[in-house]
C-alpha cells in the first residue's frame, strides 16, 4: 500500500467515524431529556398527582400561573400587583392551569392507561381514570367547552375539537363508571400512590364522591339525570368518603416536593386574606378564623384584618403589609395538604341531594354533620363546635337550602378556590360583591378565558367553541350555571 493510499484510507475512516458520531448525536437530540423513555406506572402516577395538585392548589404569583380562583371567590385578595384581583388578565393569564393539566398530568395519565392495559394492571388504569376525570372536571368547570374526546391521546389529535360542557360531564361519568368496575381491593397492589398509599377501597370512595359532585353540578340543568346518577351509586352500596381520615388530598413533603404556597410566600408577599371571608367568620364567631387567617404583624384593633378585593395598587399598599393578615399558617406550611375532596364536602353534597329529593336522607342532619366535619378537619375542639352549631345563624334553613349550604360550604372549601368558584356560581351563595375597582362593569367573573395559544395553535376549533358557548369573556355564563 502506497503512503498516499494509506492517507486516503485514514481519511475515509475518519469521515465515516464523524458521520456515525453525528448520527448518534442527532438521535440523542431527538430524545426528550425530561421524559421517561420507558416509563413505569408508579412514576407516572406520582408525577401526575403532583403536577395536577400544584396547578390546582397554587393561587399564583403576580403574573398569574393560571388559577386565580381564590381571588374570584374572595378567600384571598391582592395587596400588590392588583390587576388580577380587578379582573384584568393578559391572554396568557390562564395558561398555567391549561398547560399543566393538558400537557403535563393528562398526557402522563393517558400513557398510564395504555401501559396498564398492556401489563394487565386494572387498578392502575382505574386510578388513572379517576384522576383524569377530576382534572377534566376542573377544566370544564373553569373554561366551559374544552377539548375532551380528541384530547385523549393528544399525539393523534394535535388540534382537538372542543366538546360541549354537557358532553364532557357525561364522558367523565362514563369513565368513572369504568373505573369503579376496574378498581379491585383484592387485585394487584399499586405503588406511587401519594394520595391513598395504594388503598383501592379509598379510590372507589373517591370515585363515588366525584360522581356525586358532578351529579349536583348538572342538577339545575338535568335534575332527572342527577337523580339517576346518585341512585345508581346508592344501589351499589353508596360508599363515599366517610371520615376525615379518608379525605382525598396530597400531603406535601420536604422540598422540592413541598407546598407551592409555602414556596410562593417564601419569596413574595402579594396576597392577604380577603375581608369577605374575615367578616363572615367574625360575624358567625367562627372558630376557624385563626386557622384561615394569620394575626397582623403589627398590633391592630382587630387581630385579623382582611382587605377588600380589587383595590388600586396605591390603595392596597396604603393598608400596610404589617397591618393586614396573610392567609393562615396552616395553609402556608411546608407540608400543608392540597385537598381534592373533603369529607365535609361529601356531607354537604349528600345534604343537598336530600334537600332536592334525590335521596331519603335527612338534609338537616347531614348539613350539621358537614359543618362538624369541617371544624374537626382543622382540630377545633368539640365543645367549641357545639357552641358554633347552636347559633341560629348557623342552623339549617329548609326554606332556603341553597343559602344554608352555599354559605357554609364556601367556608368549608376555603383554600380550594376552583371548587368553591364552581359551587358559588351554582348555588349563588354567599352573595359576594364585585371587586372594588373591577373592570367588568359591576359584574363578577363566571369563567376563565381560554389561553391565547388556543387562538394561534387551535384557531378553527377555538372559534367554533366561542360560537357554540358564547364570547370568550370572563362574564360568559357556562352551561351548568343556571341563572
């Protein structure tokens, strides 16, 4: 071999090595470093719960991460950067919730369902269906018509159509029926369950409790259908969440898996408790006030000082950070729970179902039990609970069950802004006043507006949705919300 031929041979090998290396690098580039190439069911379950709980529980920072519902129902109020509290939002103001659920948790749950079917793991599939149902319920409660049927397996439907709210609720109910059949306490064990620790019986109760919630959500529109759902649950045993030990919740742990509200207040100080909830609790001598609100840092005539919703920036700042109350330390603690469905809520739901004549239970007894459960949830002593329940203002009014249940349920749902927002619209109680300097001509928000990305990336279906449902405005009334 001549020296020249040797150099040519070396050059050829060198080029081949470069090409091979580049090909391998390109393959690596096309791998998502944040995705699990061969995901495990337990990891998908844990990640899905955490992603959805964070989006649901976090009220958001000044630029809004997509869930300002605690402002809308006047649990919290803004003391800095008050635009959101005045109902002023950019077109990406609700992007966080939408993206976290659709592109985060729901995608993982869809994958979990596929893998569970392949691996013959019906309990994992059942849990995934329950969680996905809850998340779609959050989305339709907030936005109205949303991508549902074509958003499942989103890779095959990158521009999914919007289903009507009625269709979404029915799809959820069908999935919950399927989940109830799949979930088997004597079946194979489940890992990665950071809600119930793999207790399948508790997931079946969660399933029924979620069906009860949705039945009441549609009850003003379709009372016969609501009655049918509840009676079907009762025929199969009617096993709902039945104690505070069975609350569906994510109890946060140490960083980086800590309570997002703890992280928010660690670096920011944008929010205070709303005057609306403080005044209501004070009027009723409610022992939950020290739980829901923190004492002011500086001494004030009143230990707990809420601020009005929707102040201008200057007026809010003038009230003083140290002379107004933050939300209570219970909710801002590192390990505070993100509650999904409480025992108190289930009892209120059963009380309402009885008041509507859907069951033969006693609504007054269930209403009293619901308040008792809520107070016990926060460690209130039974003597104080009995005194509270004895007040005429607290006792059940059969002539206006919506007011009795609506006010007390609003109190019991404190912190669960999205669920409280849905129930406030449905029950019309408590009768909240609009933000002081709101921009909706004296009206209050009745929904979230679609993220701006839907107009640019899914424009045809977005336009059809607003044609069907109404203008993409905060004040457009949703299907379930009967005036």
